[in-house]
């Protein structure tokens, strides 16, 4: 299974790539600039020896992958999805970690903006009709992913396709210290996206990096 991380030169995508490279996954870092993607891949190699990682422009990365992970700021979401739409392999799935923070249109970082479809992930599903879309990783801070310690977080996965959901939960649990939870249908993605804005508020108020753990599960 090849995983393309679009926007993988940024904080969140780089952190996911690092953790999955260490877990032995085959990764392609995607960027608008292939050279920048390769630079990030080379940096990961220095922190994850033996890793199977390379860099490419976003479109080439997406077209070569079985799993595409979207980690770009919301302002780039629609354009990038439209660019990759016709290039995806049959059977490919998309995991969307995008949070539609108001900051992406000049507003506050502690608020999300309203999306007609209900969430960024539902917007992705509408654009990529036919490709299963899963919402996950919105509530995992890049700060944790890029550190060396195990995480202490749940990743709630929402989606309408069982196979895609399972793949996303499996990848989440390859990150040490993460428990993956089934969060139901893709329509719940809007909750995941809004929780991130709340976590950012907590981070500011408590000068911390926060994540979520759900209690009461057996
Ligand atoms: N940071 C976190 O802790 C965190 C946690 C959970 C979820 N998220 C979500 O994950 C996404 C990425 O967050 P981030 O903090 O990693 O962002 P970031 O570092 O600002 O950006 C990630 C990458 O996206 C690419 N990019 C920037 N603007 C773009 C545009 N207009 N169109 C296409 N690509 C663009 C850039 O790569 P190139 O210039 O190389 O193309 C950049 O390195 C966001 O939606 C964010 O809300 C972030």
C-alpha cells in the first residue's frame, strides 16, 4: 500500500509521514513543488532510517497512491481536489485531515467556517464522487506527531465506506500511543473539524498542546 500525503511538507503532513515511515509504510510526500517534497522526504530519512519515502508534486503523488491523505490549509482544499480527481487509481481512498479554520479566510484560528456540504471532508466527497472519503486526524496536533514521544490520543474516524474506514483506523493505530475509534458516518466529520477549533482555544488559554481521549469505552 502506497500512501501519498498531499501538503506533506507542512507540519501535520510531515508528522504523519514521519510516524508512518517509522512504521514501515511506503510514503510519497506531495507538494506543489516536487523539489520541496523531496527535501521533506530526505529530512524524514534522517529521522526514520530504512524508510521507504520519496517526494513528488501533489498530482503525481496522488496518482501513484492507494491512500491519499490531505493535509493542506482549507484555502487550497477545493483546487487540489479538482486537480487530483481524474488521476486517482481505481480503489484509491482519501483521508481528509483538513480543518476549515476561519483563519484560512482572514478570520480567527479558534473558529471554523460554515461549509455548504457540512464539513471539509463532505466537500471532498462531493468533489471526488466515487472515491471513498474518510475524515480523520483533525484532532492530532502536529506538535505531538513531530516529537519523539508516543502520543496519548484517540483518533476518531468518520466515513461511509467500511473498507476505507478500516484502512484509516489501521493507519491511525500504527502511530504509537494512538487508539482509533469508529466515529460513524462522514456527516460527523463536521464535529471533528469543530473540535480542532476548540482544542486550539484550549492550547492558547493553557499554553499547551492538547488532544482528545474518549472515556467509558470497553
Ligand atoms: N498543524 C496541526 O497541528 C494540525 C492538526 C490537525 C489538523 N490540521 C489541519 O491539517 C492541514 C494542514 O495543516 P498544517 O499545519 O500542516 O498546515 P501548513 O503547514 O500551513 O501547510 C501544509 C502544506 O500545505 C501546502 N499548502 C499551503 N497552502 C496551500 C494552498 N493554498 N494550496 C495547496 N497547498 C498548500 C504547503 O505545501 P507546499 O507549499 O509544499 O505545497 C504546506 O507545507 C490544515 O487543514 C489544518 O487545519 C493541522
